[in-house]
C-alpha cells in the first residue's frame, strides 16, 4: 500500500481531537500542582505532533510534493 494518506488523516484527527479533549479536561478536572507542568508538556507534545501531520498533508501544494518526489527519484537513480 503505497498511498498512506488515509492512515495519516486518521492519526492526525485522533491526535488533534485527543489533545483538544485533554486541554478541555483541564477546565473540568482539578490537576494536582505537582503534575500540572508535566501534563501541559505532554499536551503540547501531542498537539504539536498532530499539527505536524496536518502541516505535512495540507501545508504544501500537490505540485510541490510532485517536484519533491521527482527529486527523490532522480537522486535514487544516480
């Protein structure tokens, strides 16, 4: 299976929804003072990871991706 975009879309959606749910849970549940910084760090990592997936999929044009693939193919042939 060469085209894994459905997998990436699914993972990106799960990560972003999970991160936003965690962020929303901060308003609903009391977090012990000693665990707040670790929790915020973890949520930032999760949201950043989901944002990276979205940026990869939607941050470049299809022409840019085709040019990059052609460059990779040409480098592999040499």
